[in-house]
């Protein structure tokens, strides 16, 4: 962080100047729009982007209020977590996921873990569908439905650690849906688990991860590269996130037993 920024933060904390507060909000408003844009992918059409921005601004205000420049952490990294948390909290209050769909999601998570324990790797679509006694088309249909109700994203485990706009990198576990279960696991271990799981993915799914999280392409752009529809890319993304979550949860369970 530059010296002038440090001085700005120190002066704001000392004076609580409204003018400086407004300056800070304007300076970092792009973070709110960035996070809102990432969260918006796959949400039902009745959720307005401007509403997400409004939720995120509350998180930005909270970050500004609680940020301590003397800790040496970059504000961008701290703020992204607060902004995302604020948006997620508001979205969860909507709670539009049907009970049956929630049940299906739990069943998929359970089978993913069971099959990984059995095979020592992430299960294929065919294997998972067979274990659930459904067709692969039915499984893909469930993933499509889950896409509109699942807020877990790999953006929540890939955050930036520099002073620029957020970029997608393996840095920290920020996902409020699973953070509590990883509190005692060293971040480097989590990164290794996740990298290992990504390596096991089929090439198309791995490519979606790379293009979306490393290259920051949109789902539409990825669809053009893979010659599939945007909705299909969205479906693949949901599938990948679901399986990686199950993989991480399984690893955490193993660590708990060993502890």
C-alpha cells in the first residue's frame, strides 16, 4: 500500500471525516460491482444486479468501518470478503430453493463422498448417476436446477493478494458456507487438496475452471471456445463446484479422524 493511502486511512480513522469516507467509497466501489457480477452468474432472473450491488455496498461500509491499516493487510482483500459476505447474507434470506431440490443436493453430496472413498478419485457422471439410480440426463438437469440456488463458488477460495483489482488465484478459503469446517486446516493443505481434485477433473471441466477462474472469461466466452451453450457451461460450473466441495469436505473429515 502506498504511503498516501496509509495516510488517508489513518486520517479517516482519526477524524471519521465524511468527506474521506465518501472518497474511500468511490475509490473501492469497483470491488462491489466486481463481486456482485461474479455472484450474479446463475442466479434466478428475478434477482436484480442493482440489488446485489446495494447488498454489497453495505459490506463495503462495514469493511471501511472495521479495517485496521496498522495490521498491514491490503484493504481490497479484506473488503472483498466483507462485500461477498453481505451479499450472501441477503441472498440466503430469500431462501428460494425448494425443499425437494435441497434434498437432492444433499444426496449428490453424500454419493460424491461415498464414491470418492470407494474409487480413490472423483466419480464420473456415469458412476454418480448410476449410484443415484438416475440417468446422466437427469443428473445434468439437477445440476441446472442447483445452479440457480447454489452460491458456493471457487471465487470464494481464490482471492487476490496484491493492490490491484481482484484476480482469481489460490489464496484463501473465504466461503462462509464451509469456512467453519476448515478453521483448523492449514491453508496450504487446502490448496493442495483443491489442486489435486482439479487435476482429477475431465479435461472439459478442468478447462472451464481455468478459463473462468484464471483467465476471467465470461460463461458466454467459454461457451464459444468449447462450442457449447452458455447454460451448459453454467451447468458444468455447478457440477465442478459441487464435486470439489465434496472432495474438500471428505479431506477435512479425514484430518478430523487423524487429529
